[in-house]
C-alpha cells in the first residue's frame, strides 16, 4: 500500500508536464464516457457503481461525508470531515477488487484538481474558441487549479488571467502560495487579482464588468447563493466558454438564467441526474433532461481528437457537480506516479 500525504500529492500535481497532464485527462475522459454508456444498463451488468453519499453529524458538530465508488477494477471511498476546529479534511481510500488496501491519499488537492481537469476536458475540445483572456471568480483551491491547468494545457494561447474574489485574505494567500510561481513560469501572461473588500462596491462592479466584457473564458468557482453578475455584463456578445463548479445545492446560483441559456438553451454537464437535483441554476431555469448534454456521452461519440462544434451566437456553458469516479481514477493515476517516482510511503501488511 502506498500513502500519499498532501505534500506528496501537491508535488506530483505541480510537477506534471503537459504530456503527463494529457494522460490524466484521457483517463478521466474515458471514465466519464463509461459512466454515460452505463446509464441504461441493468444494475447487475454495470461496471461502475456510485451509491449516494451518506453523512454523520456528531454531537460535537463534526460533519463527515462518505462517498463510495467502484469501477470493478478497483473500489474507493472518499471521506471528508468538516469541523469548526480544523476546517475540511479529506482522505481517499483505494482498494483492490478483493478488498486489499492499495492506497491512501490526501483528498483536498485531488478534489480541486480533478474538478478543474473535468472542465478542461471540454475546453480542449473547443479548439476554435479563443482562450486569450481568462477570468476566474473565486480564490480557493479550485481557482488555483483552473489557473494552473489552463496555462499548462494551452501554452501560448492565454494572454491574461484575472482572478476576482469578494474577500482579500484568500487572494493574498493565493498570491503568496501560487501566483508568484505562475508569473515566473509564464512571464508573458498578465496575472492580476481584484478583491471587493479592498476596492469597494463601485470599483468592484466596474472592474468585474470590464473583466467579463473582454473575457473569452470564464471559470466560476464560488459557493454563491445569488448570481455573481447580471447577464448584461457579458454584452456586447462575444463567444465564451463558461464553466460553473461552485454551486452544489438547490438554493445556490453562480449565474442567472439568461447566462445559463446563452449556450443556445443547451448546457453541458458531467451527470444529468445529479445536476438536475443539485444545481440551483438548472433547477430555477426549469431545465429538462433533453436540454443537457453529458460530456461523457459526447466524448464517446466524438472520440479524443474531434473538436466540439459551437454554433455562431452561442456560448459553451458547462455545469459540473463532481462524481466519485473522478476521485477513483485520478487517485489511481497518482498512486502509479508515486510508485514510479518513489514519492510517498510504501507500507506492507495491508
């Protein structure tokens, strides 16, 4: 069994080459396709199993979530605990089909990486769309990995990244831990940040509108309960890639209905059933299943090299809520790299 603590996971992910990242991307896309292909299969014939997560809330108000998954080749469970004293702590356990423990991985960075990589799986197929000006809403781990991956996977295409967040503290942490290194690695890319509580409401709205009007790619990574901006901030129209990963409950919304429907009334999703149950944007817009396109089914239809065709006058809108199979696939890939490079700790007897 190999143990990958958070520093080990960070080392592997931050040192990925573009080629290695594409290997992770291909494995993830294959798993998404497998999930979509099995949507009509009988339970006894399925290779992928993703039961609903279960929760425990203790008397001391520690909330633990248990998320099991199996692709038949291996089985895993991610356990995340939220406490007032320690914040969010998560771990991914990966087992052989027979139950032997194969790996134990810190989950925090994996969750952010695999979510951002899922977004990139569609963006890399939008080959005709510009990626010159990127806007990221939010400042947490998800914002970090959206920035890292868009720079790694689209060398020479990105000219600017603007990160906007309501609070300054998280942006300052991002500056210290991430952005300085990215500026050194990508000196031709202008990377800037804006904090609402630093510039004030009026200047914030002005900078937000200006950034959105000129952006080609918008990554929204905020746990917002109200839209972060009105649809008018995206006028005059230019074709954009818009992704949403921050809202995960019915009362949460990162964008308004007009923006959601700007993809010609179609929205790309990772899993239809989950998005219709959890995404506040889709629920409020009364989206129907036939208006949603599962990216896994799309990838299976197009293959790895065929680009997505985007109609004139339409944006690409992608809503991702996440699935356990993503953690399992990326976790296994990380264990493979850890063994190959001697990163982490090998423990016998499990």
